[in-house]
């Protein structure tokens, strides 16, 4: 039975116990969730800073996504260039043999050149996630028509096969960095290679060593330019690697800053939990003792 003499003490004891219970509950929630607070109200003093850090982390993550996409596309472009370089080297060998042998039947020039042309068309019509990589900004259009139309003059480079535009692909990689990375299928090396293949096929059809020699000159020009294009891609990929590393480092810093505000320091919280649990047990005992006190006990 509550007495007037014990009411004030009992009230204080209950208030103290309830406060400790709340702290125990909050600390337990922090440990189980891993978060200091379950909403921004719980970190009101740092809410604005946290929002700013999160916005910056999102922005960096978006740039990382752009870098990853461009790197993937450049890898495909480089693979296409490698394929075309191999074709050009094989065509040169075949043309050298054909011109030295006088276009003898022993050299299946036409059949080989036709197969090589299809390989080049496939390499230039490569796409990534539905986007053609050699069409400029017309990414929904295959850049090379198939079959490739005959040139006005065999042995002369031209781009009548090209269906894209002259706007190279580009991407924003940072606030102050935009990379132009795309190649269009009407670049000179591609004109030279396709023109050489068409001339080789025509040379085989009409038995013209002179046309085959023109094709050989064109493919030699293409080989040097293709090497330059691969070097260009390699330089861009190196730039991407550096940019990606920078963004990843910045993202780690941002996430650590966010974690320092939002995440629970588990060891410290566990120590605090043990201390608060001890205080709570003591509070239970104190309330129990107050409830059992008589007036005689109180007057002692």
C-alpha cells in the first residue's frame, strides 16, 4: 500500500527506472539494427550533413556507373579493332601472294576476301545493350549496310556504306570531365579496309593484278591507322582506370563519413548496455524496497 511518506521517493524511483529502461531499449535497438537512430529525427544535429554526404555519394556512384559503361564499350570497340587488324594482316598476306603469283587459281582471293568482308561488317556493327558503337549518335542504326555497295571507283576509299552520323559518343565522367570515346565506321582506316576488300573481290572477278595492287596499297594504309586507333582506345581506357580509382577512393571516404554518423559503435554500445542493465537491475531492487517500506522503516 502506497503511503504519503513514500510517494515522492517512489515516484522518483519509478521515473529513474523508466528512464533507464528507455536507454536500455534504445541501446539494444542500436546494437540489433546497427544504426544510431531509426530516422533522421534521431540524428537531428547531423541530419543536414548526412543528407549532403549521401547526395555526394550518389553523385559519385552515378559517375562510377558512367565510367563502367564506357569502359565496357571501349573493350568491345578494342575487340572489334583487333579483329579488323587481324583481317587486314591476313588480307595483306593474301594480296601479296596473289599479286606475286599473277592471280593464279591457287589463291582463292575472292572467297577469302568475301569472308573477310563479312567479318569486318560484323566487327563494325557491334552493339552493346542494343546500342551500336560505331554509328555515332545514331546508336539505334547499324553503321554498315550489308551488302556493302560497290564503290564508284575500285581502289579508291569512300564511305557510301556508312549509315551513321559524325557525332562521336561521349560521356560525363566527373563534374569537370567529359570523355569523347566513340569511333564512327566512316573513319579513314575503315574506309581503306572495306575499299581494299571490295577491290580484292573485283580484282579476282576481272583478273586484274593492277586492281589487286591498289587493294594492297589500301590495306597497308589501313593497318597503320588501325594500330593508331587501338592506341587511342588504350589511352582512353587508362584514363578511365585512373578516374575510376579516384571515384572509388572518394566514395569510400563519403561512406565512412556517413557510417560515422549513422552506424552504431558496437563495442561501445555493448559496454554501455551492460552498464545500463546493471543500473536497471538496481532500480528494480530500489523500487521493490520502497514498495515494502513501512512508516517505521521510513522513520529509522
